C-alpha cells in the first residue's frame, strides 16, 4: 500500500533545506537506473527549484545524443565534455537540483567541484533493482555488452565506494517517486539544518 505523504512535514523539511543550502545547488549522483532524473524532478518541484539533467545539457552542448558521442568520439571525449558542462552548471545554476550521469562523480575534478560548490546526494539502489530498470530500454551505451548484468555488477563494485563520498545517502526502493523525493528532502534537511534533539 502506498505511503501517504504528509505535506506539512515535506514543507517543513523543504524550509530547512532552504535555510541550510546557502545558495548552493544540490547534485544527485548514482548509478544509471537509480532514478536520479525522475526523482530529482520531484525534489526540485517540492523545493521550488529548477531541475537540470546534466546529460541533457551535454547533448545540447555537443549537438548530438550521448550514444552518438560515445560512438563517434569515444568515452574519454564524452567524460571531458561532461566535466566541463557540470563545472559550468555549478557556476551558473545555483538554484537548481542537478542530476548527473552515472560516471560523472567518478571524475576527481567533478567530485572536487561538487564538494566545493554544491551539496551531493547519492541515490543508492541495489543491483537487481537497477538491472530491472535499465533493462526496460536499450539506451545505455555502457551496457551494450554480451553480459549486461555482469557489466552492471562490475560498475556497481567499482563505483559504490566513490559514491559513498557524497554528503548524503538515500536508498532508492520500490516506492513512489514522490516518496523517495520526500526522503531525500528529509535527509538533506537533517544534513544542512540539523535540529537539536532534546
């Protein structure tokens, strides 16, 4: 049975996030399929902030879809462009929730820029949930391999220790996007504007 959101609590937590944000954007990191964009849009809506998907911005900057960037220029060139685009977004779009591609936070420069100019949230999910979600469409260049599950597992094993450096971690699970978004806002509120427990 779906959990009914308490709008008063969500609003109170949202106010605490605004109080503690200090004009910094909030960046959501994590694996493909974790729900960064879908849930990020809900977080932005609850907080009254702009939502930006860094992958969309990369496609606009490059003038082509990400799959074509990978195919034409290779992953290295894609990652270099990703680093530049995210650095620009952090400088110019402070009142935003920024969702990043799965590999973005692995780049030390991007990680440093996020640590300096934003608050980071890792939307974490277990591998079976990720695989079930990413299997629905064939748009993930990194999974175009003979063993997509094995490839995904290798990426999870490699990336999770780095994602764990994010300031806030929230588990993605089988719940409504609004519910996960409210959990992110509650975790951000506790991180940015902790209340004193008596």
